C-alpha cells in the first residue's frame, strides 16, 4: 500500500477501485504490521490505501471535477462475525477451517 501510494505521487485520482483480497489461507499468517492476513488485506488495506490516496482524490474533485471510491466485496459478510475480543484470531482454535473459501477469518474480513 505504501509503495503504491508513493509511486502514485501527486497525480489526481478520479476513481479508486478497491478489489484486492485474499481467501482460504490454510495457516494463520499476519501482515507486516501484525494483523491477521485476511483482515489486513481485505479490510484494513483498503482503508489504508484510501487514506493514502485521499489527497489525490481531492485533487481530482477540485474545481468541479468528480472522484469516486468503489469497494468490491463478496457475500462472505453474510456468514461473518467480528470477534472484537480477538480481532487477529490469536486465541487457540480461533483460526479454523481456512482451507475452505468462507472460513471465519475471511468472513470476518468482509464486515
């Protein structure tokens, strides 16, 4: 996210489409920032990229222009539950069934 935002620089951005995602990671893994990987990539990464490119979006919208942020998701949210007491799924048994597409880590990341 950071390297992309740096490469983008100060150019205006009129459309930002957030479509990156991971699913079915069999073993629990974390991002370089320490977040459970599904949550870090599918949810927090989108937020971070939008925040980093916010000045570029504002620049595109200045002077009567328009800018849009489009977030693409899945219906995984329908099965999701947020574990506020263990958001990174670190407790024993929290990270399970992740060899299947709609594991608990993935569905949580879609909320």
